[in-house]
C-alpha cells in the first residue's frame, strides 16, 4: 500500500502530495499525521496522509517508507481533508495551511490551574419554550422537510470512503444534487432563534449532529444559554476567549461523540462530526464570519461546501442579509423564509428618529449629544429605564494634531494617526505601537497639540459628567481584553447594575436587554466614510441592528441616529427598517460600479519591506497580466497603494481583478501569482488573496 502525503512545511513549492510506502503491519489511514523522511535531511518531517492507493506510478525503489504514525495526533476526517482541498483552490492558499485551518490545535489544559468548565456559567437559567406562530411554523416546517429529505437519501454514512479521494474535483465527489439552503429573513426579535431550536430538535431526533455558527463578537451567554438549556448536556461550545486547551477539550467532545451540537464562531464549521445533519449560520451578514488570515475564507461558502460533502441543509439567518445571500434567495437557489413581525406579544419596533448634527451645530449646540437625545436620556433615567449608546470608535480621541503646523501625530511604523487613550498613551490601532502623549509637536516643536474627534472613552467621560448619578459601563476592545470580559459587562448590564452601556459595534449585536428603551447612535457616519464599497451595506446593517436593541420587551423604544448626512439612503432606509428597498438601491449601485455580488472581485495584496522590489514586481506583474485580462474581458486595476500603505514598516500594494465568472477569476489569480513569483525569486513578497 502507498500513501500520498502533504509535507508539513510552509513552502508553496512543496505543497503537493508525495508518495510513500506503507511498511508491512503499519496501520495508516487518510487523515493520519505521519513521520516521514524528506529530501536529504536526516531529521524526519511530519506530514498529513491525504489518500491511500494500492499502486504507485513511481519507481518502487525510489519510494521511501513511512517511519510511523504520530501518536496522539487527531486523525482528520476525510471530509475535512476534502474541505481543505477545496479551500486551497478557492482561496489560493497552500494545502498545508488549509489543513492546519481545518484541524484543531492539540493542547492539554494545565492541570494545576483552577479550571471552570466553560459550560458552567451557562447552566443556571432555563429557557421558556414557545408555541411557534404561523410564520415561524412555515419556516420550521420547510427546514424540517429539508432535514428529512437529506436524511432519507443518505443510505450509508458518506463521511468515510477510505483511500479514495478525488483531488481534482472535490466538489463533485459522487454528488449529484445540492443540499437545500434556507434563509430565515426576519426582523430583530422575530423569533429566528426559536425556529433554529425547532430544527435542531428534529435533527437530534434523527440521531444527527448540528453545527450552529454565531458571529464571534456576539458570542455571549444569551444564545448559548438558550441552546444549552434546551439541549442539556448535548452542547459543546467554542469561544475565541477560551484557551487552546479548553477549545481542544470541546473539540474532542465532538470527536468522541459525547455531544450533538457545537456552537461557535466561524471555526466551528470544522467540527469533527461524522454524522452531520444540519448547519445553522446565525447573523449570516456579520463581518466576523470572514477569516482575516489566509486562507481568507468566507464562512457561508465553506458551510455550503461542507454541506455538499455531507449532504445536509444549511440555514442562514439575518435581519439584514448580505447582498450575496439575498440575491441567491431571490434567484431561488436559497429558499426564502420570512418573519415579518416581532414574536413576543406586545413588542413592536422602536420609533426611529434621525438627527441632523449640522443643524445642531448651526443652532449653537456643540456637545456630543443632540438636544433631543439629551432630553430622552434624562427621561429614561428618571423612569429607571436603560440606555445604550453606540459609537464606532474606541479610544479617547481619534487623533491629536498640532494647531501650529496642522500635522496629526502619526505612528512611526504605519501610515495612520495615533489614537489618544485616557491613560495618556497614544496607541496605533494597526500595529499596537504606543508612546506617552508628548508635550511638543514632533514636526514643528509647537506646544499647541490638541485632541480631535472622539471615541468611546471620551464619550464615557462626557456621559459621566452630564449624568453624574447614572451608572455607566463601557464595552469595547479595551475593556474586554481579559478573559470573560464580555460576559461580565453584559451580565452586569442585564442585571441592571448600570443604567447606560456605552460601546463599539460589539454592543449592537443580538443582545436582548429587556429594560433598554433608548438607543443612541452618536455618530452614524463613521462607518459610512470607510474606504470600502461595502460601507453603505455595513452602515445599514449596523443601524438596523442597533435599532433592534430598543423596545425588545413591552416598553416602546426610541432610537436616535445622529448624523451629518441625514439624507443618505443607507441611513434613511435603515431608520425605516426597509431592507428590500435598500437592497434594490444598493444593488443598482453595485451593478453600476461592477462590484460584488454583481461581479466577482479578486484583491491581490502584495506586502514587502523592500519598497523598490515591491514597486518593480507589481508594475511588471500588472503589465504582463493586462494581456491575459484583456483576452477574457476582465478588468485589471492597479497596482495601487493600500488605504494604509505602510503597516509595521511593511509596504502594501493592491491589484484588483474584476470579472463576472468565478472560475475565470481563480484562473487569473493563479496566473498573477505565477508571474509575481517569477520576478520575486527569493519569495520576499507576501501575497494575500481576497475573493469577493
Ligand atoms: P430573533 O432570534 O429573531 O432575534 P428570538 O428567537 O430571540 O428572535 O425571539 C425574540 C423574543 O421573542 C424572545 O424573547 C423569545 O423568547 C420570544 N419568542 C420567540 N418566539 C415566540 C413565540 N412563538 N411566542 C412568543 N414569544 C416568542
Ligand atoms: Zn506642529
Ligand atoms: Zn503602527
């Protein structure tokens, strides 16, 4: 017997399977981690077996023996290997890197530390079960019938097909019909979670497993609480703030079949379940579902790919679906299930008002709060109701600049200004550089340095001054750095131990606080001015989600949106919670500009510390690419400087390729990579691909 092995080395050139002989009596299966001799080195290397074969095309005496199976390592499920193969092709990342992404990191929890079972804090509360309303029932019925039809056509478990792995066409591996996909499109509080719970119940009754994805930042006890109290003892969770050891333990519970459900952020899609029956992806539109590091995968696509490999339904859910998913739903590729009103009797959507900050200023109000917001805050505090204030920038001020020469104080390693924090430190939000606030301008020596703009810290200070009797909590990346920081703040606010919660976007996601009646968006324009074609979409989502926080219970809620661009359609339509009109307007814009999802966009980022090499190579690559692109009618843009050109003393250039066809864009990406590598013989340029 022979084994095809991927060597565990980060080197594109070696990223292909090598054939090894399996010695008599050794047990090796696909997915095992093995020790093998490689090249002239006397030190053995490790590798992953991706397939087995009876025969080999190579000369028998040139083939080396596998030295042994690395004990204690997890053997990867074949399905996950197939997923890694697909990801490697789709996202232009080495197979080795993709295998590492789909595999858990083995780590043992240090025994001498006092440990809390991560499920412990989710134990006390119980969840009330509801009788589904007619819309929920229709949605649940549709999903249940999908679960059953997949179950019926799955005769044997297809997760194990030893030794046969078609590397060339992983997506066609013996599959004819795509599994069904659903979009539960329901306003905030319409009872989507209740529908998921119903679908999970059905899946468990058929003895199948469930992956439930929730975006990282909203991964708080609320969703987990409901699922774990409904399915006691059957749930494992992954959590970005868990230690590697804790994660590994949760992962092994899935592997050993001790649990039926894995709840977690995007990496939970790689749960080692044999017998998967359902994938749920809540808040499908969330940015946190996209991996920031290579492979820069889009979880919704990986989820569909995994569903195809295992043949199970995928349920996407959102109040503000991504344009991509909603387009597919309108085209009938995904079944659209709509929930149009709030599930809780008596609960209605909050009244939303847009406040024009230009007018406030013109009428002499220079404070952070408009007069109306100020009034409503006073009123809510009098009535002992809770308030959430949302401000999409952390820190004290956005930058400090010199009144004499006009220069902003910048990071010495990056092309961005430093953010002032309340502890008197200036910090770079890109590379983490920090320095105490200086007295004199670094450019001209003038003493007139002043902070401009404001962030959550300054907002907090301001609120405490204006409302000295109110209890204030702040939640942003700075206050949640510690383990359990999120939960502590949210639990305190939920228990009404504070009146006002201030925070960045992490407070607007999916949290259910019954006593919140007022939500204030202090500067809705911050996200609108982001240099990204998705800025409008993100702004619309943020406002809609934030608005959904008010009046979750019986009390009618108020939402105040402060902005300098009150007439902007993203703000207007979000205030009206009119997703469909927004979708049409935004799609018209994307069509006009040829942006995704109308066309596919490949972003190729080149990073290098040597600016001259970067210039030369990117110019050459684009020159040579232009022929290829012209031949297939693809648009080629660049090389351009990245929005922040220098980060951590590394320069970054961008090449864009646009085309309507996914396959052509992948082909062009590969050609471009090849050209760049030809000119960059010593691999000094780091390449990053992003497919949208
Ligand atoms: P979503 O996930 O869409 O935001 P949830 O599932 O969290 O909505 O439901 C919002 C609130 O309505 C929750 O407090 C939930 O307990 C309640 N709820 C859900 N379904 C029903 C129902 N059929 N009848 C009454 N209350 C419901
Ligand atoms: Zn100056
Ligand atoms: Zn920096």
